[in-house]
């Protein structure tokens, strides 16, 4: 089991829980947390025992955004130099650290559930946009505060946020930078459900449990890739090509045989295929753009 400086990581009966763990700093995001979140999702993808991932925060916040301890130089990585600059460079070009995290979550082979237990501001909310489900405590608060800090939306949020809530709402939240409650997030489609604080993690685990107990892990991995990648497709033919290749591969798999047989025999399925070795490559026609 990996150990981290800024995160807690555990796996219980097929459900991995990643807890942002800088409660004295309201779980503020720094370079170490960026690298550790990427490593944690590498871990969940590589562990066939993990069927779903929950992300939450320690203490009273989910994540209060970027760590501002560097003052006015917080977002000036050229000036800060050292590890902060090096960790965000590719071929000498700066890359946004929040974007590195959301792109890793986007590529996850396991379902990802956010259990937002408190304040989620800046990267604290944009990192959640790449997660599949966003559950919130009724004391959670969100804020796309970038314009109030003299910067712009990051972490690929200009791609994710309008898809979730529409352009008008995305612009209002980002233009004003105001903090809004979980209930508004629910009404606008950012949040799946709102819960009493003590009910939040049990609700997230119940959703994860429903996935883990009833579905084929390779099918879930493919479904996640299909729906997220096709969100940016230019024509439904792209989805048809990918669907067709996936169905052809899955249809001859041991999982498909087990899924049908267990249904007919009225018993719980035991799917044989593993995410680590049996996810088919259906993307010959699709290539992710490179950075530059």
C-alpha cells in the first residue's frame, strides 16, 4: 500500500479512498499533492482489486485551492523555480499542474466519485470536474475564483465545466468568482446529490458498491473511456466506430459469456477478465493531442 505526504490512501473491499490530507492548510493544493494525486491514480488503475475510487478531504475542507503561501509569486513558476517549475515543464513549456491532475483522472480506468465534504475553491473544484460523480455535503461550498485572483480558469475546466452545466452558468461562475452553496451546484448540474455531513461518505460508498458488486470491471473501464472521449467527438460516427470495435471485442470475452450465463442462471456473476490485462485497444482512429 503506497504512503504519501499529502494524501491518505486505503482500499477496502474493492473501493479505494483517496483523502486530501493537509487539514491545517484546508487541503491546499501544492506541487507535492499534484504529483501524489497522479501517482495515486496510477496505483488504482494498476490494482485489479480496486473497482471504484472515492476522493474526499480531511477536516472541514475538500480543498481550498492553490497553496498561497508563496504570496504574490504563487502562480509565477518561473520566479519560484526549483521543483515547482520543473514539475510543470514539458520540453521547456509550462504546463498547468491542475491540468496534469485532471488529465490523469480523465484517463482513469476506474470510476471516480468525489465526496466533497467542505470548501472546494479553485483547483479544489476544477479537479472534481473530471470525476464521474460529484456528491456533496450540505455544508460544501464551491468557487471558480480565478478572476478574483488575477488569473484564469485552469485544470482543463474550460472543456469540462460547460459540458456539465452549460456555457451560461460556466461563464457566470467564472466571471463573478463568487462562492456558491452545494444546493446551487445541484440545481445547475455540477453536483449529483447533497447529503448531511455524516451521510456523505456512506452515500459515496453505496454508489461505489453498486458498481463493484454488479458490473464487469473491463466493461466499466471501456464505458468510462467511451463516454468521456466521445464528449468531444465531432460526429456520432466516431462513437459508432469505437462502439463497434468494443462490442466485437467484448462479445467474445469471458465476461460476456459469464454475464449472460449468470443472468439466465439467476446467480451473481463472477467476471474473469481483468482491467490490467484485458481492456481492448479500440482507439486506432483516435489519438489524444500532444501538448505544445
